[in-house]
């Protein structure tokens, strides 16, 4: 992964298109490419079967938020830390972690101007 200076994003936020998000993931989180491709295929299949663009729109929103988070190493580390607390903590820690994870995801979705619902 590329490093950033003084907390700056690793790359600019890309446009919310499949090609731009794929390129961004290739740069900042290449290990996520198989999941990206698998989920894209699933969303495309669901969209075709239902003659509905909603699955593809949710896919774009989810991955745009993922890129928003991953291009900021500090924010990505915070998310990973809260995810670990959610998995290994007691009930109180898990609730706090879930709240923090939700806050980070909500802010990411708001930042990219897309909604996953």
C-alpha cells in the first residue's frame, strides 16, 4: 500500500464507477480485489434477474465507502481496531464497537454522497 504524508489520503476519492473503484482498490487494497469482483458479479446477476439496478447501486455505494475509508490509513486502522473489539470483546465492548463501526460507515457513505439502501 502507498503511504501518505501527514494523514492525507493515499489517493483522491475516485468517481463512483466500477472501473474507477476497481483501479482505486488495485492501488490501495489489492487484497480486496477478489471480493470486489465476486460481489460485482453477484450484484450484476441480481440486477439482471430482477430487472432492477438497486443491487448494482448498493454495490457501488458499498465499495465507494470502502475506498473512502481505505485511502485514509488512520481511519482504516480505526475501523479494523473496532472490528477486532466487536469480535473479541464482551457485550459492552461489542456494543461500543458496533456503534463506532456504524459511525465510521455512516460518515464514509455521507462523504461519497451515496446511500447503500
